[in-house]
C-alpha cells in the first residue's frame, strides 16, 4: 500500500487524475455516440431506421385526418409525414395545445419493431419563441413539399 | 437626475477598477512599491460606488421612473412593490449591475479584512479582482447601460413577463449570482497566488470562506431552481439535464471539489497546483454558465431573454479572463513547489479521490451539454438527455459516495482501512440490508436501487465522525461537514425513492369519477373556467384522500395565455410527510372526458430537504471557520498589544 | 509537474487547450448564420402556390396569382384571436391610407370572428384568404402571428417582418416596399 516512493507522489497523483479525466472523456464520447438522440425526418427514418431501442426525435407534419384518440381517452395515434414518407406515431399523455392536424411536430421516442414510432414526448409549441431548433430549418426548407403533401 | 447619478457612479467605479488594476500590478514591481498603499482604499471606494449605482437603479424601479428605458421595459406602475424591487435585477442589465456591485463589494470587503496573506499576494489578488470587474464594467457601460434614458417618455411601462412574477424566481437568479461572484473572489486569489507563487495554507484559509459562501448560495440556488421546475413545468420531473440547469450544476461541482481541496491545502499544505487549477475552473464554469444562459446558444426548456450579441461579449470576457488565467497557470504552475506528501489511504487520499470523481462528473456534464453544439458543427442534429446523463454521471458519483462514507473517518497523512473498518461495519450492514430489502420488495431499476442502498449506508456513515466526540466541544466546522454529508444522503434517498417508487396514472376521467393512484383516491369533482389578468384557465376541483382518509381539495389548472399564445399546466401538489401527490389537468377529449395526470411520489420532498441541509451544513462550517479565524485574529492582536506595552 | 522532477509542461497547457476547443465550438454556434429568425430562407424566393377561400363574405379570397400584378403588396398574416394583431391595426390602416395594397391571411379562424375583428379594428385588406390549417403560413415561412411580408410585383418575397408593426417601424416597411419597386 505504501510502496509508492514519496518522490513520485506528485507524478502518480497527476497521472491518476489524468487517467480518470481521460476515462471520463472516453466514457462521455462513447455515451454520447450511443445515447444522444438524433433528429430524423420521416424520409430518413424510413430509409435508414435507427436501432429499435434507440431514442430519437422525429420531426414532420401531422397529416390531415390521421389523428385518432383511442378508447382510453389518453392515447392518440397519428401519421407524421414530410412529403416523401409517412410514419405512424403513437403517444400516450397530455397533448400540447398547439398540436393539431396539419401542424408541425417533433416527437421524442423510439421506433418500435412494427415500424410505429412510440413517442414519449411531443414538442409542438409553435410560436417563434418555442420552436425546437430542428423545426426551424424544416419549416423553411421542407414546408413546401410537406404542405403539398398534407393538404 | 438619479439615473445620471447612478451612471456617473458606475463610470467612476470603472475608473477606480482600472486604477486598482494598474496600481496593484505596478506595486508588485520594485519601482512601483509606493503605490501599494493606494490599492486597498481604492478597492473599498470602488465597491461603495458600485453599491451607489445599484441603489440608484433600485430607487428608479421603486419610483417607476419611466423615462429610464430599463424601467419602462421591465416595470409597470401598478405592479406589486416586491416585483418592482425584483424588477431591478430581473433583467439582463440589472442583473449584470448586481453582479459587478457584489463583485466590487467583495473586493472592498477583502481589502478591509484580509490581513493574513503576504502583501504582494493580496495586491495581485486585488488587481486580479479589478481586472475581472473591469471587463464587466465595460460590458455594462458599452453594451448594456442600465441607466439609458428614453425619449419620449412612455405613459406606462411594459411590465414584467407574468410568468416571471413569481417570488421564487425573483430571488433565484440573484442567489446564483452571489455564488458566481464568490467564485470570482476565489479566482482572484488563485491568480494572486500564481503571480507571487505563494501557495500555502494561509492562501487556502483566506480563500475558503469565499468558496464556502459561494457554494452555499449555489446549493440553495440549484435546490430552489429544481423545485421551481418541478412544480411549474408540470412534467412531474425535478431535474431535466437542461442546459440552463447544467449551467448551474457545473460551477457547483467545481466549487464542491475546490472546497475539499482547499481543506487539504489549509490543513496539510498539499494539493497546491490542483487547488489553483480548481479555483480557475470553478469561476470558468460560472462564466460558461452565464454565457450559455444568456447567449441562447443552446435550446432550453427554460425560456430566457437571450441575445447572441451579448453572448459574444460574455464569450470575449470569458476568453480573456479564463484564457489568461490558464496561460498564467501553464507558465507558473511548474514553479509552484510541491506540497506535503501523504499515503494513498489517508484523509488526503480520500479527498483527492473525491476531487477526481467530481471533476470527472463535471467533465461528463460539460461534454453532454456542449455536444449538440459540436455535433451541429459537423452537420448532425442531436439532443442529449437523461439516457446519457443519468448512467454516465452515476459511474463517477457512486464510487465517490462510497468514499464519502469512509473518508471523514480516516486520519490525515496515513491510515489503514483496518482501523476504520470497525466503524464502517454498521453502515455497510445497513446498506446491505437495504440492498436485500430493495431487491426483494421492489422492481426498481439498477440506478434507483443503487441510490437507495447508498443513501441508507451514507446516512448512517455520515454521522460517524461525531462518535466518541464530546458533542458540545465538537467544532462547528465538523458539525457542518456532518450535516452536509447527511444532506447528501437525504437528497439521494429522495431522488432514488422518487424514481423507484413513483406511481403514475394517466386517465381520461368524467366529472364524478374516481381514480386510484398509489394509496390515493382522486375524484374529479368539477371543472370550472377561471380567468386571470392575461390568461384564462380551466380549473379542476379534485377531492383526494389518502388511504380512505378525509378528502382534501386540489385545484390543478390548464392555463391559456394570449400573448404569446401559450398553454401551461398549473400543477396542484398535496404534500404529506411521506411524499407528494402531483396532479395535472390536461385537455378535454371529444367525448367530454378530461385528461388527468397523477403521480404519487413517495419521499420526493427529501430531495429539496436534503439540498437545504447541505446548504445549512455549509453555513455551519462557514460560521465555524469565520469565528475561529476571528478568535485567532483577536488573540494575535492581544499578543501584539502586550508586546507593545512591555516594550514601553 | 514540479521542478525537481521531469517537468511535463505540456500537461500544464492541457487545460488551456481544452478551453480553446470550447471557445471554438461555441464561436461556431454564435457565428452560425442568423437563422434564428425562422424564415429568412424564403426571402428572395417566389411565393408558394396557394389558393385560399375568402375568410369573410365581403372580400375575395387570396391566391398566388393575385401577387403577380406588377405592383408590390403587403401580405399580413393575422388572426382574430391574436392580440398583437389588434395592436398593429392602426399602422396597417395608415399604410392602407397611403395607398399601399395589403392582403391578409387569417389563420385558423371562423368567418364571424374575422368579421367581428375587422369591424372592431378596421379593415385595411383588399383580399383576405382563410388558412384553416396554417398550411400557407408554414409554406411561406411564417411561424407566428402577426407577420407581414413585402412581396414584389412578380410574387417574390422581399422582406419578412416578425411580430406586430409598431409605429416607429412604418418608415422601415415603406422603405422595404420602395426597394421592392413601389
């Protein structure tokens, strides 16, 4: 236990600290690669689906006529499209007020094995103070096709 | 008049800060030694002038002087007095003025009372303090003048965001700011010590009260902020790993590490360069936090007034201060002589372990917070949330908590596990029993389970340092440490209990229907529209009863604001000694049922109770340190006095 | 790390290097083009195709074709349920009084509500289209109400004004109209 020569104590301490911090950095990088949730539009989600248990965000337009409330009164399902692909989404919870058919939405959740996107959070607050940053680009770049599709 | 007066005071204060910097630096050279006498008085006057400016701003807000732009933008003559007062710092300019004022006052106070350090170190410290202040003065005077006049004078002010008219929110930011400023003093001390290479116990003792004070405020600020998010956001969570929250957590982690390494330096004259480094890092994290919050560079659930231009200014200050300090560190740290040695198993060793783990946690949080930005630079859009932060930080926090249980029992310099194993046996046994109990009774996840076990063991272990001591003769600082460590166990228990035992129910309920959630029966009695100043709401009256007891009424609301159109949930909480019932009202579905979201959260309140205990522990330690310092000072003066008399 | 042992100066510079990396990342974020304003991307682009039914009986509806008549026009996105929209009504009235052609799109609104809103606040609009699902609003790059677009005689979007038009912003709007060829 006391075999370290006192002379080298500072060096050893520095190395231990450095090792721990480098370890933390490596862990962080690994964790971020596996746990950060990426932003998808429906087209990307369909073309290259993420692993089933991986949390991602899905952004797109809620298709007209696709919104249904199930019998329990708290589960809803709807279709998110971007003009190129359509993804069915299920969500259980209290729906944000600005969430309506034909509006944009960002759903946080996972893609189930059957291709349904199971959302555990919906971001639809849609005044300019509260647009998720991903939505900002989408409205600008993709809104045209999206609207053409959902109309 | 008052506005011009305040502005003049601010300019004067800035000029004095420049003088303080100049005189302080020149006094360190052989030729400028004569200037040394100027520095302390200048620091005091600078602090007072800052105070004058801040008082002027408060007066303007109390009088609702609408010819001042800041008042017109943020106040209203009909506002309650307390919010008029809070309006003075509830905005960017005012809060920055508060920052420089507190910083100036700290510098002045330091100049008045700190006599223990060698004079050159003090001069360098005060010059450092002036340097940092000067940056903020420049920021205020050049880009965010709080005293700007408005012409023509508007008939009425624009008021304060109604969401921010909350008594908690009025005092939350200043609390954090006090913490940040306290760390700026620690930063200046570190700079001063680096310049003169005088890193030793005296330096640590001088710095410690400031770090402790800052740490107390940060702890309180984070605790209050977490509770605010818990009841205000209506999501049932108490920590979201949101950038704004992380921005307040990171300085706290650094300050906690600094606190402990300063203790080692004060008691044992070890960890010299490391303490300096932490002093720089702690203040960097404060500035990084301020920058992240104010620049709006990261999206956050906590909507703040953000402004990229101001962000650039803060970033520039950050780059100058921290870049400069780190350069100085690179140049000088190698010449700071090595401190005393110690064995790996010793109080020092445990504290080093704590420091490394805290720094690693800090790294994890910092990486995760900034990662979306870095990813965006590479063209990917990501968000980082609890799936990353929870396990990653637990990897470092869990071992730290185990060492926390043992560390305070170890002796300085050298010790053996064998000596303390007897004392630790009992808490270890309790933890083991908890582990068996938890594994047997619940299906909690790994992390909550680990949390419960650690909390049980730690709660008992944290009290052990009191064993065998005469309780009345135990120094306040030890009481403080015990209380803070016990608070950690309490808060951890609350967190783990919340995630292990919370019951959630989401239902669509008709009026008159009853829903069970955990031990509660919740009956939706009626729904009524209510209206506020700028919102309308549907309000539910719920009758809730605990295990068939007498019903209590709860009134959650679903509120709609008009400008900007926004809907918020006002949750209603029922608190019992053993937990909280959390109710949220959602929308009405097409068939007339109302969505209700209910949580029963056993012992969730322990989280904030623990936070307060931690802060109280800090306060006790601070009182203990300050009083013993005072006693020492008085004793020294008595000796000097006696000598003088004898000499006569 | 000390002078008696092998000095490892590079380790001492590590914090500074890390800090430098932080500054670089953050600078990128700060200097990112000002896309915070949601829809500047639409400026300089032609309007999307649309054809909206009338929002009130006494004004015609609105279609993309209405904007290619050769003169620049203002397009105001509003709603009866929006309070800032009422605040900007006097400014729109003054613009209309100076001969500016203003068309409106009412967002998610009922005809009777729009009519009541116009009766209360005045009606500066030549045409008003009803956008019941915000589809045109989204397509044109507007994220809230009120917003006002300056559209030139060829139907190209020249300027987007987010939020209500305040009195001191009238010259700005007129300037933008002039730039668009009024």
